[in-house]
């Protein structure tokens, strides 16, 4: 495993619409991406942030507090659950030292495929919901400063 260089704004790759992963093996990339967020340190990282314009992100909302919850999400889809919204301060490893208050749906369903190709679906709230939405936005070229 290795720590990957993180693409910095305003690199044009951060504005790209990413392609599906499909059946491609993402194990090595995913392991490197998780190592990269632990080194950064951060809580989430999406493909274009390491120069890979594919629909993959990794996140771990709790590791800094000693409760690691790593997720590796391929071809993720996010659906809001209910009308409640939440505003949290978000940072982005591609836009250092520029935290932004972002309002998003407070609860979401995250559907994705794992590294084995198995369909997964989880309900997220709090920081996990915000991180998943932030990372999914990256796959559509959308940043917190947009
Ligand atoms: Ni980001």
C-alpha cells in the first residue's frame, strides 16, 4: 500500500464527470485511498482526488475518534430520506484550509457495490451522511466551493 498524492484545486480533473467502475478490480486503489485519508489526515476521498476519474470513494467517519468505520463504495448512489437538512462545516483534502458550511439532507440511503461486487445499502445520518454526499459530489465534478 502507498499514500497517494492528492489532486489540488483548481486542477481540471476535480471538475470531471467520472465514469462507472463496472467490473474492474479496485482493491489496490481502494487500499491506497484509505491509507491516504489516514495519512492526510481526512475522513473521505474520491477517485478524481487521486487522478482516477472513476466512480469510487472511500470514507471513514470515526477513525479519528477511535471508532473506525471504513467504507469502500463503488458506483455509489445517494437518495435523501425525508425532508430534514443539516448544516455542517466541511473541509476537502483538495481545497486545504478552506472549510465551508454546507447544508445537505440529514439522512440518506447510500447504495453501492463493494470490492467483491456485492450490492450494499446503508442508511446514514450525521457526519457519515455528510461525508458520503460530499464524496459522491466529487464523482460529478462538484466541490464544496461551488
Ligand atoms: Ni472533498
